C-alpha cells in the first residue's frame, strides 16, 4: 500500500484527493490546519467576499454543479468545497486542526517522516503540498500601528464589528478592498480608502442566473461544459493583452478608461484612479461596484500611501491625519514565500528553503530536484491561466500519474532532472520578458521576490499549461528504484 500525505484541504488538496481516490493500492490523509475545508474560502470571510472568475470556470471539470450566479460568493464556494468532499467521500481522510511543521526524507526507506504541530510523527511514501499561494498575510510595518486604540485587523482575519456610523479606514485598493468597500459603505458613517498605487479595474458584470439558465446548465447535456470552454477560450485570448505592444493591450486599457469615465463623477478622483503603467502590470481587478461607491458622500479616496498610525487615526504620505474608529488592512499576502511554515528536508538533509534562498523554482511548478516523491500544487510560476482550479487539476494529474507508477511497483522514487528544471525556469523567464512584458513594467505587484524574479506567474494561458503538464512533465520526472 502506498501512503500519501496531502497538506492542505483547499481546492488543490481536494483535487488531489479526488484523483488519488481512483488509484488502486493508495491510501491518503489530508492534513488541514484550519477547522474546515475550503482553504482561502474558509479563512477569508470579509463582507463582499467572492471570486472574480466565472463560476463555471472556477470549479472542477469532473463534477457538474448547479451554480446560482455567474461569480460565486464566499459562502457558496465554501458550500461547493463541502459538497465535493462529501460527494467523493473525502471526509474520513481529513485531519482538521492539524498543521504539518516538518518533512524529512529518509533515503534508507525512501519515505518521508512527517511531523505535526502536536508532535506526532508518521511515515509516508509520497507528500503533496497544497498550501496555496495567498495564505500568508502581509502586515505593514507602519510606526504606531500597535498603538491604535480601535479594532485593527487584516482582511483575511476579519473580525465582526458593528460598523454602523463608524469611521473606517480601508488601506489598499486591490481585489479584496474593492469588494469590502462597497459592502460596508451603506452602513459605515465614513469610509476612507487609502490607495498607494491605482490598479486597472474592469466591470465584472456579475449577476444571478435566471431560472431558465440554471435549468439549461443543469439539464441540457454539455451546456455547462460548452460555457466553460467558451470562458477558457476568451481567457486564452485575453492573455495576449499582457504584450504591451499588442492591440489587445490597447483594447483592455480603453475598456478600463471608459469604465472610469462613465462611472466616476469627480474629475480629481477619475485622475487618481487611472494608472500610468500598462494593463496587466498588477493583477487586473474586476468589480462593477467599486467605482460607483466612490461617488458616495461618505466615501473618500485618499490617493496616498499610509506613513504612520496614531492612537486615533491614520497619517498619509502628505502628513494629513484622519480620525478613524476601525482600521482594515487590505495589504495583501506574501505569495513569494512558498511553503511558509513547513520545513522540508530532501536528499542529504538539504532544506528546500535553503535551496530556494536565491529563488523559489520548481519544474512545471510541481517538483524540485533533490526532493523525491514530493510534489507541490500551486507552486512557483503557476498562477494565472484563466482559473487556478484548472491549473490545480492539471498539477494533480501529474502527481497522480507519478503515484500510480509508485503504487504499481514500477519505481520506488520519482525525482526531477536538474537540467529539466533549469531549462524550465529559463523558458519561463524568456516568456515573461517578451510576451508577458506588462508584468515587468515597473508597478508594485506581488509577482516578484526581493531579488526581482517573477516567481508566481505562469507566462501563458491554461491551454499552454495543460499541454506542458501532459507532455513536457513526462520528460522531467525520473523514476528510480
């Protein structure tokens, strides 16, 4: 029996478990540090939280689902994760409230010794990390932040407070902030939105499906699959906009500029929210409600970074202090810190964090040379490609293919060719420097590590990644006894 440990019960861990369940001779355990499944959709519960990818694309290809709207809300996504877990019988394999802290490869047995936060140790033939990309909050280092007397919290650690009539500062204007601000503005007394750098915002055009649409997607064979294929087709075309010299780049900018001109009344605000960099340098933002909310009399855009915090307020880069009752930190995550919180030791006792000291990298974002039978979902340079759910499925398929070889006794270990890993990273860098040059055009984005390497983004659409995982991955993985 081949024993597999899956770290994380988010969408990646669920995908891996479902596909592993089809392999004979395999038993698996899913370790999850939170109290429930769903990953980011379990942890993030702020007002207005929802996905910005169409529901039919942000779901697993192996299960048709009756989505009520074009873009699922956090409660709907959490219910979906629970549904998949129950539909495929994953619950007996779950070990909740259990964080994995250490993995050590034992060459003599070709197994990993896994240790949890509770001090328990177990042995596994294969380990799959499904920790996700946006899971480690980024807390700012503003002077005085600890001295603020009101409630202060990161969006991923949302605290329920009655905001009725309160003065609220929301720091940040990324994908999370543009959902929170419209959700709290109707009840808050005053909302200050601090913007260090504007982002390109596109209309989301979200809406509930009509009863007729839901009936068609549920009962007409291939209707949902056809809609999903159309979404991916549009997404693959959309990626061409990341080429700063392309016509699609100009069309995407024009779309966003028209959205600004037609929805924001104040000319000064329109100027403040218009970026000076190409579309795609930051992660494009989809929201139909953020710009209209800026027209409200109780909402003020502060187009400056935060300099410091006082016990009763926030001081911006111009020195102006505004009194606030609640401070909401929509300051993002630390996506370049892969496998944060887990110490993985491979061959010769080398830590993966030492191997990644100069740059985090993995072949197809999945495997690292010298760490046999260890696989990463949502690893370096795999973010993007229309829907992360689809990316995760392709990665899970690579992993399951390797596990199947191990379970059949055709190999004892699966490792990665160092040369294949080197060539993959070189190819990614070339692609990002050419066809995806918008990402390298100088704005503040989360794509790059401290040395300037883009370690998070996949330089193409999902089709290219699907081909890569089905064909190229076979040449980079080496089986041995």
